[in-house]
């Protein structure tokens, strides 16, 4: 029952419904705990399955374009960048080289933007509304595409993000007294569940046990992120409304912070960016006002992987490194593209043009979605496989 | 417009000043209306949250709309 529909309800009851029951909050905590355990299981399972041959298994993705495509298509199909990046964190802990994982994380950013684009299709029957909604959705796509165009060559040439990730993760494993290597509360708390799963599944044999453990971890991540997303959406809608109310008329920086905060609270960038679609579609918010919120969503979604990286076993430092790479990639993307006036309006102009074109010819919207998220990545993968 | 030629410089300056003030007030009113419209939309965030959830139905509707449009263009 929608809270706004409750007429004359007991105020105490209403307050309780708005803030959620304690059982719901316990549910959130349990699901986050499960998520962290699941990433640990993927790392252990992947390591057990591949031994020291993880690099060979992902040899096809050594080409950065292949990695980018894997990240894009996997996220577009699963519809959750948090799930994909958490799985990548687990795989890195299990031996996947960080250099191979970086383009995958970039691809996850592109893949996640399909969700709000699909949501915007629901506005197809009203031409002007559809133009606004489709532009609001695709501004996120264009931002993420521009971000890859800028940072992937830098990564290939100089390993920029890998170096930043290393720099940020080192203090936690560099032998400092308070480093994670000396005492890790999260790892200690999740160890009983991860070890029990290992004890039950790994005896299935080699490599079957490892594969089964990794797949079980992936299924658990998917389940926990889906359920925690639903719960937090329900619990946090009031808080999100308050944050967005505060940001109205306060400029783009406030919009970026609000987008970050709302995404952190609901633990899903798709939820935040999809929420922008009806707000822009109604005409109340302009594309330029929506844009900073979607950028904030990119940053807010990184928390899940950082949290997950704190509890993995195996190559823990590399796992934390890839989580920090994801974070720094998104922060630098916002700083560079939004910070440089010439670059700032490129995604807006591209999205406006596409929105107008798609409202004139709806087939263009379908062609855009299929080509950007499936056909182009498929062609790239085919070409790199042949090369 | 011919009346303008009969006005004194002083009167013209006064008119410009009044027009500028009115313009500022109109802009402020427009801005306030935009903000009020945005606040009204945010008050319905629960409903927007529901409509922003991705469903297979919205994709089916979109495809059906494309097919209907193609049929009506052909006939």
C-alpha cells in the first residue's frame, strides 16, 4: 500500500511504515552480509577451479576491447552493475589479473545504462514526453561512452587507473598497524559462512567443487543484490525524496552529491537513473538538471564493490585495488567530463539529438539499443577473436 | 512606438528601469513556478519509483507500438 494513499492512519503506524520495521532493517543487514560472503565464495571457488591458471582461462579477455565487451554485455543482461563488479572483485581475488578486469569494470558502467533506456521506452505514446525521457536516459549512456573513450586509451597506454587503484589500496595492506592484513573485522565475521560453504562444496572434487562454489557465490550475489535493492527502495524512498528536495535549485554539484547519496542508500545506480526518466519525461526537470544526478549515481554504486572487497580471501589487495579502480574511474570521469566546460555538454547535446530523432522515428530508439548494447559489442568480440 | 519620440530622456530612463525590474520579477516568478513544479513531482516519488521499475510489459508495449505504427504507415 502506498504511504501517500493512507488516509487518516495512525501517525505512529505511518511513521513506522515510513522508516521500515526493524525486521526489514535486519533483513538489509543480513543481505549485505550474505553479499560479502558470496564475493568471498567466488574468490575461493575461482581459485580452487583454476589453480594458478586463471590468467589462461581469461586469455581471450587480455585484449582490453574483449574485456570491455564482456563487462558491457554481462551487465546489460543481468541489469546490475553492482552484481557484475562484485563478481569481478571475487574473480580478481581468485587470481584474475587486475589489468584484465579494468576494461570489464568500464564495460559494466556502459551495460548498466541500458536499464533506464529500456524504462524510457514506456513513454513512447507521447511524442514530446518520449523525447525528454529518452534523452534523460541516454545522457547516462553517452557520459559512460565518452568516459570509456577517454580513459581506456589512457589505461592501455599508461595503466593510469591500475596505478591509482594500487596507490589507494596499498595503505590497507602495506603493513601499517591498522591495515586490513593485521586485523580485518569483516573478513573475520564472514569467515564462518564462507568456510562452511567451502567445506561442503569443495570436496566435490577438482575443478568441479571450485566451479560449483563460484557459481553458488554468483547466485547468492544476484539474490542478495536483488532483494536488498527491493528492500532499500521501499525503506529509502522517503529519504531519497528529502535529499532530492534539498538539491532543487542548488546547482549541479549539489545534484551530483544527491545522486551519489541516493544511489548509496538504495544500492543501485539503475534505480537512481531510472527514477530520473519519469521526472524528466513529465517536463518538470530539464535534461541539464537531471544530468548531475545521473553522474552521482555512477559514484554511489561503487560502494558495493568496495564493501565486498574488504572480506575476500586470496588476492585481497588486488580485489581492493579493482574496487578502488572502479571508484576512481567514476570519480575521475565526473571530474574530467563535467569539470571541463567543452566536454560537459557533449553528452547532453548527443542525448538531446538522439531523443528528438527517436521521437520522430521510434525505430531509431530500437536500433540504438540493439546496436550499442549488443550488436557493436558482439562485432568487437568477433573481430578481437579473429585477430 | 512613435510616442517614444515624444518622451524625455528622463522618462525613457525611468521606463527602462521599470522594465528591467519587471523582467527580474518575471524571471523570479518563472523560476519559483519551475521549483514548485519540481517539488510537486518529487512529492510523487513513490509513484515514480514504481513507474521507473523495468518491466517486460513496457518493452512489449513499445514493440507493439512499433508494429502498429508500421502497419498504419503501410495502409
